[in-house]
C-alpha cells in the first residue's frame, strides 16, 4: 500500500490568500490524500482538503476500515511526518505501563508497532528540480520484513512510491482542474472536492490500465482490465453511466 498527497489549488494559490479575509477561507492549496493498492492500481481511499495531520489521520483510518483492519505486507510513503503518527495510531497496540508503587502520577498508556507492521519511507534528493538520489528508511519492522514483503510483491522489487505518483499523473490528466498551469482551475471548494471524488473513484471501475491487461494465450487478443477487475471486484469494464447509476448504499 502506498500513501501520498497531490497538490492543487482552488480560486487562488496559497501565497495570494489573505488570512484576515474570511472569503479566502475556502481558497488556496487543496491536496488529495490518496491510498493506493500498488498491485492492482486500485484507489482505496481519498481525502481531499488541506494538508494537515487531521486529514492524514482520516485517510489512514478510512483505509484501515475499508480493508477490514488487515495488516498490509508493506506500507510506503514519502517522509511526511504525519504518516508515522497516524499509522501507529491505526495499527499500533496499546501498552499500559505497570504500576511502580512509587508516588506520583502513573505513566500514561502508549502505542507500539506490532511485529507484523512493516512501514518504510522514501527520501528523494533533488538538484535543479531533478531527482539525483533516493534513500530509504525502515520506520516500523525490520529490513528482513521489508525484504520478505518485496519478495511477495508481484509489481516491485524496491521500496518506492512510484505507483501512487503515477496515479497522480493519471488523475491530473482526467481532471483538468488539477493541471499545474491552466485556466481550468477550480473556483469553488465544494465543487473541487466533488469532482475529485468523481474522477478518483470512477477510475477504479471505468479506466482500463494498460499495464493490467492480460491475454490467455500468445494468439489471443489483449483483454483490458480496470483496477477493480484486477482486484476481483468486478468482471468487466464499467461505463460511466453504469457506475453513476449504481446505488451507493446496498440494501440487504
């Protein structure tokens, strides 16, 4: 699983916003906090908004809920410090220190990473806008658990955030509001969030990904697959009309 944030803005860039002007409260930098299943290219969770600890906490908690609380083989992010805090909150085990019998307030409970939690970060060194060096750091787990997780991966042999970064580029292509230099930028905060959810989640069912295509034999044609098909959530490429008409809440 890979987590990342993608920058965009609403109405005006952050440097042009006036903190004293209430009209600018819903203007400025707007980030997509994204959780991506790298193997199936599936966008599992999206939280649009300001780049804050609270939004990262919401993202990680939502991802954990959507995956049934299962421990991932490997989680990777950039070095944004909020991820370490929120991943430990979501997956850590609470430890209550034993009473010492000494005077004073007892030590407060704290959380520790369980043995199966494996989390690593990617640090990129840039010169003149180009990446010249990439370093890795194991935050939770050990080098051995990271190596074991990569051995199980069907798509990568190295710690990286390349898949979620590639999806960021795909979403910018699908959503003109997020193109870096454009007159199409969003003018309204709520509309921007609505279109974000629309493009990110429809991508799962309606957008065939070239690297996910398969064919049964060398003589057969390539069969297109969407992330939802690769993850076993559906057996065909959905049209937008089908996706939009599908009930958001299923009655049992």
